[in-house]
C-alpha cells in the first residue's frame, strides 16, 4: 500500500542538503505527546471517585495505591517494549517506529477511557498501562539514535533535544487534562473518560506531524566541516560495540544501576507531585496541577541544560553532580515543610526534577561514549529496563509509605518525610556505581568481518 510504503526506512533517507535542524521538531512532536504520562498525577484523585463523583465511596471506588499502578505499569511496559523491540527499531527506522508509537499510545488512551466508563481497573491497566506503555517505549527510543547520528559533533545536546520533549509533556498534558475534566465534569461524571478520549485524538494528530517530518542521514554522512577527533577523552570511544556484547559488560550494568537509582529518586516525587503539594501545604487541586506543570518545565529544561553541559564536563562528572546535589536537596525537602515555605519547596523540587530529567537525557550520550553508535537505539532500549524497575520502586515507595504514615496518624503534612530520607540513600548508592564506571575493554569492540553489520538492515 502506498501510504504504508512511506513508512519504510529507505523512504526516510534525507536528500543532499537536508537541514538537520528539522529533526529536533520531529522528535519534540512525539515526546511532548507521550510525555503526558508525567502529568498523570492530575488524574489520580478524580479516579478515586469515579462512582462517588463528589467523594470516594470506600470499598467501591478505586484507592490511590490502585490508581498509582496505572502509572507504574505504563513505565514498566515502556522499558520492556524498548528492550524487546530495540533491534526492530534500528532496522525499521524512526518513521515506522513513530507511527507504531502513535497508534499504541493513543489507542491506549482510548481503551483507558473505556475502562473508566465501565469502572474496570483491569481495562485501564490494559489501555493506559500496556498499550500506552508500548507506545511510550517505541516513541521514547525512536528519535534518540537518529539525532545522535545527525549531531555527532554534539551528542549530549542531541540527546537533550530528543528527550527534552518527554520531560515537558506534563507542561501541556497536565493543564490540558485539568481543563478537559472541568469541561466534561457533570453530576454523573468526573470527566476523566472524556478527557482520555479527546486527548487520544489530539495527540494522534500531533504525532503524525513528527512521523512524516523525520529523516535519517545517509551512511557515512557527517556535518560540513566536522572532523571526528583522533584523540578522545578517557571514557569516549570512536569504536562500536554490538548490543549482544554491550549488555554483557560490567559498564552496561553499572549504568543500569546509575539510571535506576537516579530515576527511582525522582519518579516517585514527579508521579505524585500534585497530591504531595496538596498534602504538605494544603493547596487546592488546581494549584497542585499547576505545580506538576511547573515541574514538567524544569524536567524539560534540565534535560537540555544538563546534557548539553555534559558535552563540556563529561558524562561521569555530570552524574556525580546529579547524585551529590540531589541527595542534599532531598534531605532539605522535609525542612521546607517544617518552615511551611512553599517557595523553598518549589525551588528545591524544581532543581531535583531538572537533574532527574538531565539524567535521562545524558544516559544515551554516556552509552554512545562507551559503546559507539552502531546499535545505540537497541542498547538504550535495553538499558531503560532500569526505568521499568524504578517505575515500581519510586511511585510505590511514595504511595505506600505515605499511605502507611497517614493510617498511623501521622499528619498529611509530614507523611512524606521518611520517603525523602530513603531517596537520599538511593542517590548515594548511585554515586558509588557511577564512580566505578571504566572504559570498555577493546576485546568487546566490533571488528570488520564480525557477524553484525555497522548499519542496521533496511526493510
């Protein structure tokens, strides 16, 4: 079929003279949509009163821990789908992958809306969690290796451009969801079902823009005037490591732990940002939603700022900053509640989330430094299974520990303090893993004549 043929990798090879700066908008179009998951916390409280409408009906309506699993399942499936489909992504190219991402993610929103309508949490898990998670995984890794190939002179900035949109998704998604739920709220509906369905249509349209704009460079293409350095930094290689070899190296698993621990610390806060702000400072749901959107802005900006800075400092050094400064700031969060300073709380959490986002954006460049670009998308896909693990640990730590604290009679304003101190410990463990990273031994480097080709097979 002619339309489907447009998705083939060979149809996406850029012609001579193509402007590489058109690729970042294509990546942003995908990531701004799928990054809506970072604003999912605005749905949490309304989903606990789908039947009660005005207030939750105990024993019949869903609880916060049950609703929290929607977010966690989506991120678990994100990592698993990226790992399992990473080689397919490399072979098929970004356009076909982005199209599949749009179908899965937006279809998942539609199915989740149906689950809300029939009040079946399993259907919501299937829609937003499983189908949506597959869309997240495909859409997340699709632009990364493409942008690194377009910007070999600035890989940190390139991965920041690819991933910053994902961090900014809640900046659009959270206020949009609040407005849609408000518009559709009635005596018989909290507005979540209708919001899911409208967002599915809007996001699909926007994702198609990115799908048909993206291009891949010709083999061996380099920017005009760019000469690959003959001498590299200690942790940077001009060699390549095949995915089947890379994931067996100690460097891969150290970076897996680095990402997992950094993400666990940040994702629990981000996933419950709206409710946490309401509990700790007694603000309204609208203010909580605005806070979630503000964190999204810092999440987005941090991805570009910190990853671009890593081109100057090196990836290992910038991760040391994430872990050391992050641990200090998490330690200060309970203090902001004790002094009842909303401003200080916002500033501290904003910097924390900026480094959380920076960790995501820097990790593909870290992988490129250690393993090269041959199978970067596939290696990255396998590594972000660490995100899947963190998606369980982070939100559930915040959800269950805070709920347990409240049930024991601890005031809502203090229910998150223990969790913040746990996050400090996780970040210090991540620092140790980062300090242990060493260059990949040359015996793992790909050689001419090896079974795997440097360029992915074209379909």
